[in-house]
C-alpha cells in the first residue's frame, strides 16, 4: 500500500501546478489548506456514515477519496509519506502497530519540516472546519 500512496503523492505534486480549470488537485492547491482540510473532513464523514450504514462498497470508494484528500493536504503541509511511515514505525516499536498512542504520551518528536509542527490542529465540526483553540 505504501507504494500506492507514494505514487499518489508524486502525482499530486505533479498536478499542483496544472490548470485549476481542468485539475481538481490544482484547484485545491489554489484554494489553500483550509479548503483542503474541509474536503478531507467531508470525506472522513462520508466514510463514517457509509460504514455505520453497512455499505461496504461505498466505504471503499469514499476511503479512496479520503486518501486522495489526505495526500493533497500532506503535500500542502510539506509532509511526505515517508514521514508518516516513520511515525508509524516509531509507534509500532512502542505499543505495537494496532495501537494508537494516547494523547497524553510523552512529547512527540518534531517532524522534518518545522513549519508543520507549528501549525494548530484543524478539527471538523458539523461539516465546518474550525481551528482548535488552546
């Protein structure tokens, strides 16, 4: 799967400078990170709704859309797939791959790109995207 995500990531990078009139990817880049985050949140909600409704085929389709939009947001934020795979390996070493680190765990190491770590988390609320306040 990581090969597929890597190919998708490279295709997203190649498409970001295309004509926004003909490229959805270029249009998302033109609209910026908040629109990218909104699209990602919408796709995540669609996956959840389809899963709750037991529509496996729709979960597959919407999951592909979710991965596409996640990859676009990664590219915009300067996050590479290998950054995510490295974090997954770190977590696997700590708790096993099937576990999620608790939010209160020890301070996380900074990502390769300092501007990524400095961004405030984005949270989707009722179909709207809002910045989480600390």
